[in-house]
C-alpha cells in the first residue's frame, strides 16, 4: 500500500473529529438565527430567553400544536442543539390534527463538547406540505448517553422565521417549553 499521504491523514482526522466539536466549554454557542448553512429554513420556533431555556439534559421530550399561517413545503425538521457529549440523537414526528402519521425524522451524532450539529444528511422520505390554518402536532425527543444541551421555546415568539402560531401541549419541563426546532425546505 505504501506510506499514507499527509493530506489524506489530515482529512481523515478532520472527518473523524467533526462530530459535535470539542471546544471544552459547556456554554451555549452564539449563532445568528436562522442558521444560513444547508437547506433554507422555512420555520424557526424561536428560542426562549430565560435562564433555563438553554440547558443540558439526558433526555427531553415535548409536543406542540403548530398552525401555519401560509402553506409551507417542509423537507426536514431539526432540534436546536448547542452542546452534545456522547452519542446524542433526536426523534421527531409530524402528525395531523387526528394524530395520523405524516412524516418522521431521526438523527444521531457522536460528540465530545460544544457545537451545533445540523443533521444536514437527514430529511423526510417525501416533502410535506403544511397547509395554512390546519393544526399539526410536532412531537420531538432529544436524548444522549452523556449530556445534550438543547434550546427550548420558552415564551419567546419574536424573531422567528415563517408564519405560524404554536402552543406547547406537553414537555419534560413544562415551564421551559418545547424543544426549539427549525423546519427546512
């Protein structure tokens, strides 16, 4: 086989270490909302601004009722994560107003510190059109083998992308709101 090329070894190390990064910090990373990399964001739930709206958990689950004000074509949904340590993942379901299954998405990443995984390789099986004025249930669970830092919706409703209203149905910590998320096209 011969000696490995130095640039190939460097690229391989970069890919292996990508995961969730390794900043050594357990503080939220700041970023512009919405994230402008990858797929365009068609709806952003916004993030709570309270002291408990960016915390680390072993598991956090929530559901909320979303009512779009305009039709939206959605190809994926992502939780807003700012820190992950260990294997961290999410499971999201979108259901109609009668609890019928519409689409689901799952993502997994291995991390060793602060970063914000984008799960850009994940998407729905088929694009989903969310109709204006129709109620949808968004169920999301984020979990980890060690710790995962998530943003929650809190009471914030400003600065969001897209035109929709939502109300939290259930959450692991009801005073913190649902898992903050983005829907992408």
